[in-house]
C-alpha cells in the first residue's frame, strides 16, 4: 500500500513529465525504434511459413504457432546455446579477474613499471580485431586449441582486457585515499584491501564490465568462424547461418532462432540495467 510520501513523489514525477514533454516524447520515440526489431522478430516467429506474408507486419498473427521454436530446438540450438554460455562464462571470469588485479596494481602502486603496463593496455585498444585474426589463427593452431571451445577463450580475453582495465583503473582511482590510509593503519596489506575495500566499492564498475564483455563474447562471430570448423563446436552467432541455410526461405523459423539467441542478452540487460548505467558513468568524474 502506497504511503502519502510515495504518492506525492509519483505525482511530482508525472507533473514534471507533462510540464516538459520533449524528453518524454524523445524517449518514447527511441523506445519504439529500439524495441520494434525485437517485437518484429517475436511476432514473425509465431507465423507459419505459408502465412508469413499474410496480414499486417505490425500486428501479431491471427493464428500464432510455436512450431518454429519446436523445429529450432529439434535441430540442436540447445547445444549451440551451451557452447556460447561456456565460452562466455569462462572468458568473462578471466577478463574480470585479470583486469581487476592489473587495475589495482596500476591505480595503487606508484612506479614506472605500473604506468608502462597501463600504456600497453591502452595500446591494445588501438589494435583492430580484424587486423590480428591471422596471427591469432596461427597461434591457436600451434598450441593445439584449433576447433575447440577452449581455443575461443584466449582471443576473447586478450581483446576484452584493455577496456576493462581502463574502466576499473579510473574507478579505483576515485576511491578516497582516506579509506586506504585507514586500512593501512589497521595493518592491512594489498590483498586484504582488494578484498575488503576495493572489491565491494567497485561493484558498479565490475557489473558494468561483466555485462559489456558478456555481450561482446556472446555476439562474437569472427572468432568462431575462423577458429572452428566442426558443427558441434559452433556458438550461436555462427550456428544461425546453418539455420538460415537449413530453413531456406523459412523466415519465421530463422526469426525463432534469432529471437532465442538474443533472449539471454535482453534478460541480462533488464536485470542489471541500473548497475550498467551507473557503472558507465562511474570513475570518470575527475
């Protein structure tokens, strides 16, 4: 049951929205433009192959069906989903763990080595992924990880670390020095400060880099294309090509596969959108 204060806050928000409707209208237009592709994928996936071109593209089908989803599941999308989940989880864990340790060392340990390391990480942001794909291919083949899920993890980690380090370094530097000094007076070392101070206060930035890197790894197409060839090793973005060839012109079947592939991404964003927006702006105030 809402209290009087809550009701007053709601009335204030509604009044402010109508007093200045331009931001509200712009946000509504953006929402429609951004949401319509997802809506179109979903309603198209509920159509039959014969009834794809019948009816309005803006409205749900008169007789929706789930046969497209059943066909996609029967043709092995579950295996591709598990492959993508394995590569994403392993890559994100390694990216965040390595980047957090490096960011703490760069932010707290004064010295030329730490700053040189930071510049090396920043240099990694200037290297295009496409320009390094041939050396990556040769390296993965020589270490015996070609055509394995494990071979997809090192390149993802290498290209995810630079930006993650940049975000975490700026955030850790914004933690007040008084907090570090108080822990030093208590006899805390670097390990305890990282665990009891930096890690809890860096939660918004860590959530941000987790979501960002998870999206990048989940949607990556180039590495699975170059570093795998077996059908049972493919991830979802690459496997969608097979669904397109398999279904031919069966657009509803293809839309069902695409919708299932983007569903985890949408759920991840909806669950952690506030932390993501907060973390994107945190650490860059100075």
